[in-house]
C-alpha cells in the first residue's frame, strides 16, 4: 500500500515539474532580456535597426549581423524563441482538459501567467527607457573621465582649429568666434564604449559633449549652478530640441534631443 502511494505521488509530481520548468524558462529569459537591455549599450540601437530594417525578418537579421556581429542577433533569436515556445506551451496547457494539465489551469497559475505576459509587454514597450537608464548608470561611473575632457575647455575655449591633449585634433566653428569643436579623432570614455564626436560651448559656460556611435541624439553636458539642459542651436546652425535629461552628478547630465 505504501509503495502504491509513493507511485501515485511521483506520477502526480511530474506535471508540476513540467509546468514549473516552463515558468522557469519564462522567468530566466525575461531576466536575461532585462539585463541585456540595461547593460548592453548596443541593444537599443540593434532593436531600432531591426524595427526599421527590411520588411523581411531574414534580411533584417542579416543586416543586423553585419552591423553588430553575429552573436547579438543570434542570441536575440534564441532568447525570444525560448520565451515564445515556453509561453505557447503554458497557453496550450491551459486549454487542455486533461488531468496532467490541471496544475497550469489553477487560479494561481493563471495569475502567474498573466503577470509574466504583463512583464513581457512592459519590457517591450519600455525597452528604450530601460536602455536610457542603463546608459546613465554607465556614465555615472565615468564622470571623472568626462571632467578631464571638459575642465580645460571651461577656462580656455579655443579660438581656432588646433589640437589638445585629451581631445586630439579638431576644427572650430563658426570662424572667428567658434562655439563648436568637430573632433577629427574622437576620444572615448567608458572603456572605449562611447566616443565624443563634437563639443559645444554655450553662453552660460555649459560644455556639451555629443556622443557618437548612435542614431539617437545623446549628449553628456556639464552645466554651472542654476543651469540645466535646454533646447539650443549649435555652432553649425543645427537645432536641438530637448526631449529628456538625467542627472549624473557634479553638474553633469545625460541629455537626449530631437535633432
């Protein structure tokens, strides 16, 4: 009799193991995508490239492979495939009326599945904001590097083309009273992850560093006290309309403009 009860207990635990495994895959892929979104500086750019690419998914993936290397698009496909297959498995289990699928049809399981779907929807709709916060986290640790670039310019802004130790060769615009420096050999911060493409100086003394390597109009800016980022017209007569900004500390901001 005892052996019979153990057999029943083991057989009834198998369905639970199956559904728990599917939920574990869901949570693992969700956590992986969240971490990837926040900590990989290329993730947002890759997703935008895939969304704006060719109408064919295969062609879009090939284009992304050429731009970002093979592993990023391949990993994205693997993670989404695991998440999709496990989610379909859970939905199919809810539709079945068998005894084996009873655990996944419970109220608790339904609430869990609803929460998982809501988290995926939240991640999909807010990935740009999460990547934006991730960029801020990386730059907060690099304020000292930014200071080495901006500090000499606050006291001695160049009047003509030239070369500076922390910046390299540059061209100054407009001629006569330049407010923009176009950097010919862009310096990098954050271990080479981010490069500085241009530098602007405003009338209030603010120093604006334009970040290269992204289609987004992102800048890191130092502002004196009582000054904050705002829309401006650059030295090349290009308009930048403020979209959002985040404080980095020590007078520095991460800023995004609609160019």
